[in-house]
C-alpha cells in the first residue's frame, strides 16, 4: 500500500510507471513528473480504466474514498464509467438551467417551424416581459406565483390576449425542460382561472354577401391605381391572405396556359409553414396575364423587381404595402365596416351556405390547419374537389358584379 511519504518520494523516469495501492487503485508517474490516480476494474467481462484526478490535489485519502465508491457501484452491478457519465450530464444540466437559457433552446428548436415574423414576435415578447423578471432564475425554482405576477402585470396594461399567449409560450418552455430533469412541473399549468378572461374573438369585419353587388359598383368607380385594384381582386378571388398576395412571385405559378393552372405557395411564405396550392379559375388566369403585362420591370429584365406580381421599387419590401388594398376600401366608405381579410370569411360563409362543398375542402382552401389526426395532410389534398369549388366562387363574384352594374344602369 502507498503512503503519503512514498507518494512524495516518487520521481519521474524516462518512461511513465505505476505504483499500486490495492483494490484496483494505482498512481501513474509521468515522465514530466505528473502523478495521476487511476482505478482499474472489470464489468460485464471487460477490463476498464477510470481516471481519478492528480496528486497532490487529490490526496491519498480522497483517492481511496473514490476507489471505495467505485467498488460499491460494482457491487450493485453498476458500471462506474457509465455512472460518471450520468453525473457529468447532471452537472451540465444544473449549470445551464436558468429560464432564459432553456427558453433560448426551446426557441431554437421551434424556430424552423415558424415564419420569421411570427418567431420574431415570440422572441420579442419573451425578451420584453419575461426574461427581465425570471430570466436569470433557475427554472426548477420558479413558482406559479412568479409566473402569475408576470401575466397580471401584462394584463394591467390592457394586453389580455398577449398575457394568455405569453403564458402558453412559457408553459411550453417548462414542458420542454421536464424530460431531461431541469424542472419537475409546469408552474403555468393551473394559472388560467386566476387570470382575467381573454377578450372575445373579434372577427374581421366583412362585406355581407347581399352587399357584394354594391361593393363592386363602388370598386369599379374608384380611380386608384390599376395594379392595386388587381391585387385586391386577386386576393378576393383566390381566398388568400393579404401577405400571400403581396409577395406572390411569377415562379410560383404552373400551367397558366393549360387546363390545370395552379399557384403553388411555398411553406416559408405560409402562416402554418405548409405548402399551399391554389387551383386557379378562368377569371384568375385572366387577371394573371393582365398583371404580367403591366409589370414593366419584368419586361425590362429587372430580376429584382420583375419576379413579383405586385412590385413597388420605392418600398423596403419591394412589393405593395399592407395598406394599399385597404386604402381602396377606405375610399369606398368601408373604413371600420370591412377589411380585406374579411373576404376570406365571406368566401367561407358563402361556400358553406351553398351546401355544394364539404367543410374540409373549404378549410383546406383557406389554409386552415386542422387539429389532431387530420393535421397530417399533404398540400394536394382535396385538389380535385377544390378546383371546381374555386371556379364556382369566381363565377359567384362575377354574377354579383354583373348584378350590381346592371342595377346601376336602370
């Protein structure tokens, strides 16, 4: 067995050598004079070696206590090497367990499934309202009261909906940390009853179906720019969101001179990050060709602007603004009465009330993500049904416009 006097007397040689203490514990004396503890053992028929620190930082007594711990693990049928890995992993978890650190991990994991604008909004909300309060706290020590105070402070400024959204984000962060042991429960789970209720959902104001003829009369009388008019018509007819029209690119369109004209919008441009297919009726094809003819940048070979259906060179986004189509409706006297987005709701109402089309076809065309098992679908689902449905909707709009113009001439 080794003694402290013997350990101090060990001198380096040309090659490293070892001195045993017993029970599998020995010390290596390196050629440079370093003295390193090692523990040799067998587990599951395999010879293994563990390092135990440097002498004299790790004393003889420390090394023997460490050896005894390893032998106890072996007696229990455990592999000391694997037990050390588990301890090291637990130490890493303990060191990186503040709420902000875990939230940043969660954000990184989820960001790829979100459109950039949506992801930036979540980051901003957490940075403004949550991180300054609990960002530096160990996530395992955060209590329901800590979280409730944050949400109530947000509600105090009148942001009831935002408070509930941030609660949901924080809840996901806690649940993200549970599987690897960084926290044991979600302190946000039971807070909803203690928070002010969400404000009732306010649906986008819309033009009523019975008012469509009058809408088109006023629309045709508006003296605004033709490309803005085409953008609004396009949005109404294709049932898409304003954003999807604004950034539409010519390369997204297929078979525009054939029988299966299609607008294929990439997942990156969609709110739910799923590819969206819009089968185009005859009227949309006519609009497309007129839009193409009006695009002087494309005709001039300007790739930067010519790629968009609705380019605006003086805009930072290079396309028409969010308000360009809305301004037309304001000039028509619809401020506070209807929005561009409201035409999606109108299309849903008209198509559902017609009794000709299945609700799933309509929801798919509106790019509404179904819940549960039905969420697992591909972009072409119900395409054979949606194509005649889109033609029916375009014809319905034409009939309403013709009726309005006819009534005006009487």
